[in-house]
C-alpha cells in the first residue's frame, strides 16, 4: 500500500515536481528563520529602507508556498513555481551586489555570486528540464524512414 502511494505521488509530481517541493519548503523555512531570528541586516539596506526585514521574510514564505503549490501542477503550468522560486534570491542577489558596487558592504559581491549561482542558476536550470524521459537535442530531426 505504501509503495502504491509513493508511485502515485511520483507520477503526480513528474520530473520537475520534487525539485519544486524541496525549493518551496526551503524558502518557507528560510522566511520563518528570518522571522524567528533576524540576521544582521548589513548589505540589505536597500531592502530595509523600503520595508522592515520581517516583511521581506514574508516574501520568502509566500514565494515558497507558491513554489510548493506549483509542484503539483502539470508541465508548463508549473512555470509560476519556478518564477516564484527565483524572485526572492534574485532580489537579494541584486541588493547584495548593489551594496558591493556602492562600497557599503564589500562582502556583498560574494553573497551576490552565491545567490545567482546556487539559487537562481539552479532554479533556472531545473526549469529547463523537460517532462519526458530524454532531453531533446536541438537541431536534430528524425528523417522519415530512418531509425531513431
């Protein structure tokens, strides 16, 4: 019985769904962590000048909920999950990068690179995973009558 439930969940999630589930849960946890024990806001002055850090924590939580919910949608309909997963880290990357460029937080360049590669880059790569078993190669077409 347990195996049948797992098979149904895997079939429902497809190839991209598990990624969205984990990303969604992770973003909600990150947002909750910002609420429970806010970090040092160094480098985030551009954000905290617009709204307090607890408001930005809710952006992470909301994005995580949308990402998690999108995991259960069909291919192409899950695109909002990838978009929602990208928004907070892209925003924070920009803010940290800006603080490095302006000289207010020189370490921000490394945090910018970390968010862009480890968060945004991974999300953007995962969004390109097709629903089928094999990845299509661009530029190759099947010729009538030829094998494969």
